[in-house]
């Protein structure tokens, strides 16, 4: 019992209960654990506006499960992954999560897709004592927790957070290129709000006023009004709180207007599809990122083998999203293994908070959590599209 929280140790027993640390009050499910398997669940966009993320993420997760099971599983237990399609719709994500909890009896939700979809279903998971691990969103609600609300302790994130990464990349670009009139175009949801928060916080710290702030509806394809406004406002740097298609559309519109302006994307723009699909329209685009994107002609060792195995399994080239999905499952397996053969929800939670360091094969920053910090890292890179692929511009950035 902590001295700092229990200064009134002689109080009546009812009061003494309030002195227990949050760890003792957190309910964690033991569902999904049997002698032979561990059941984990995820919801992905397999049919909606960001299926270009959801499909490869789920592929990467399936590949990791197959590799782990082929090597003997986790402490002798095989992983079973149940994937549901949310269509990037918060209502469908809620229904999918309820099904995974009530019917499939999952032990943990791993790598679930999207800020609005993860947020909509989060309380359902936490109330059921289901761990929410490594979602495919870096919004703050996925790792910040209130110690007075024990169930929030079940949230962990291993992605680079939107606020911090936006701040670090924006600070670097402002200082490097001496921009005077930065502006932002962001998606009108939880993800976009996080990018906007990072943008505003960094400009406030630098005592710079934004030249323009504009947004768009999730799933939009026409950005002519937003681009025209930012051009009229004289912006010299455009921050994009966008995902995959939107950077291509926005930069294509700017080129139509003959507007030569620098674009800086938040981390979700740093995917292979953007230069592959956008081609000349996105040449020169900068983006915040977490790790260098491997290409088949420059990958080496385990990464090169991984790229070849992915292509053999799915008949297509691996991408950033596949890596993130793969890492979500391998990170889960690492901490589940550290929890020991007698796996329980509480032992998994203790393992996650142990400070043990997980290193992936892609040279990402180490993943390490503690009892007070459920975010893995805030080290940011800046990459740029050059010659149709992403190349590293600057590493080890902090705001």
C-alpha cells in the first residue's frame, strides 16, 4: 500500500479501500485463454474509405499469427485472431467490438483501426476488462489515462502520437525552411483534432500565428474550396491532417491552381500508396514518420526476407500498414510470453507495465511501457517523397 496515497492508514476500513493503488482495482478479463490458445480480436476497415489501410494491416496481423504459431505459439498456446470489418464506421465498430467480446470471448483487442472507430468502442472494451492494445490511431485518448479511473489502465499504444509528432515535424520544418505563414487542412474527427492540437500548440510555443485553418469531412474527395482559401490566405506551409487519398487530392488541386507551396503530412500520410498513386502530384511532400519505409531493392536481412514472405503469402508487396499490423501482433506476443505460462489478464497487464523493451525487425524505436506511461515513444522522423518513394530527411526529432 503506497504511503503517498494512504497517509490516513488508521481510517475506517471503508476509507482504506480508497487508498488501494489503481492496479488493485482494475478489472482485467481472463476470457480467451485456454490450455491450447489465446483469442485476440481486431476491427479493421476492409470495405470503407480507408480499406487501403485496413486490408494490409489485417494481412500483417495474419502473417504474424501464422509465424508465431508455426514457431510453437506463446508459451505453448496458439494465437487465434478474429477480424471484423468496421467499414471505418463508428457504429459498426461498436457492434464489432460487442460481438468480439460477447461471442468470441477475446482476451485483448489488438491493432484496431481508426480514431473515430476506436474511440466509439473504447468504453465497451474497458468496461468488460478487455485490454485495448496498439490501435491503429495515435490519438491521445488511446494512451492517456486517469489514475482515478482504474479501467483506463487497460489502454496501451505503440505508435507515434499525432500531437507530439506533428509538433516535432512542424518545428523542424519551420526552423529549417523559415516559413512565416503556416496553415492546416485537417479531417473533422478525433484524428484531425489531434493534428490540429499539435499544430496549434507548436505555433503557440514559437509565437507564430496560423495563416489559415480549414477542415474537410471524413471521406471527402473535393478539396478545391480548402486549397483556394489557403492560397488566398498566403500560406507558405500546409500541414495535412489527412490519411491516404486526401494528400493526393489536395496536392493535385494545388498544382491545378499553379500554387507552389510546401506540404507536410501527419504520420498517416507516410505510406507507400501516396507516392505510388499520387505520382507527380505528391512529389516533394514531407511527412512525419516513425520508421524508415523498406523497399525491396534496398532492404536487407530479416526485413528483406519478411518482404518476400509477405508477397508470397498475399500476392502483393508489403507496405507501411502491413508492418504496423505485423508489429501489433508481435508486440502482443512478446509481452504475453513475458507474462509466463500461467497467463492471466492481470499478469499480462503487469508484463506490459514491467518496462521490458521490445525491438522489432524494422529498426523502429524501442517499445517500452511503465505503470505511469502507456505510450511507447515520441521520437519523430521527417521523410520526403523523392522520385516516387519516401526517403529519410531528418531523424530523432523532438519538439
